C-alpha cells in the first residue's frame, strides 16, 4: 500500500480520527485500499518512552504527546516531499493535536468518525482479542474536542458499515481513485 514516489506532484493527506474503537484503522485501511494512499497507524509512531509509559498504565499527557504528533506531522511532510499521498489512523482528539498535525504537509484533511457511544461500546465488546475498560471510552469521549466549523472536518456516522464509511470518505473528500497516489 505504498504510493509511487513522484517528487513535486500535488499530494493529499487524510487523517481518520475519533475515539478508541470508532473504526479509524478499519476506515483508513479501506481508504488506502481503494485509493492507493499510503497508510500509517499513528500508534506505531510512539517513542519508546511513551510505549513504556502506556505499558505501565500511565496515561500520556499533552507534553508526552507532542514529540509523537510532531513525528506524525514530519512523516506526512516527508511523504508530501516525495509526492506521496497518505492516510493516517490517529485519534487526534484535541484541536491542539490536530494543529500540530497541520504543521506537517501543506494540506491535512480530517475525517471524524463520530456517533453514539453505545454503538462504539458494543463494537468494542465484540472485538476479538481486545479488552477495553468502559472507563477508557468515557475518558476518550470526554477528551474529544469536536471540530469547530472553521476546521472544515468531514464528520461521518459510525453507525454506517465500513464500506459505506470508506465510500463517504473517498467521495466526501474527492479522493479520485488511484490518481492521488501518483499512479
Ligand atoms: N463501521 C463499522 N461497522 C461495524 N464494525 C466496525 C466498523 N468499523 C470498525 N468496526 C469494528 O469495530 C472494531 C474497532 O474498529 P477499529 O479497530 O478500526 O477502531 P479504531 O478506532 O482503530 O480503534 P483503536 O482506537 O483501538 O485503534 C473492530 O472490531 C472493527 O472490525
Ligand atoms: Mg486503530
């Protein structure tokens, strides 16, 4: 799922955001498969210090998140320089987090997967191999700063099927299939 390098070509940079279990990975992977955008999972960019902290059950504060968000912005900017478009699965719950991501490539576009907590809760309960304490979803929902109109974020309803969400993201953002990846 790696786009061809085309330095200088215009690129698109999409961030699929939302609380834990909203379907970010599912939808971002679907968008990548349908358009050829290069996919990345934001969680995999955490520096070792953050990983150790999370393993110890210590929540990350904003200061700990900053180098991670800067790395993500840098990753997108580096792909942009190569002419490669990207789609990132990243919770990006706060405005300040999204603003750091916006400091990467020239244009970062967000898709918020939003909807009833019950839908997400039920989905998480069914997810194989994972256990999410109910308190985690509550704290994520409390942290979520829904985008202001000035952020022009595409908001999609988590109650749709994954296929419908991928179509809505691709159509809503005008990600012409196969073209934005530089093919
Ligand atoms: N639109 C959907 N309809 C039904 N089930 C879905 C949908 N989207 C995702 N799922 C399922 O819900 C669960 C959570 O999805 P996913 O892992 O993509 O969420 P996430 O936002 O990436 O979560 P995390 O924050 O933990 O990484 C998975 O079991 C996935 O298969
Ligand atoms: Mg995920």
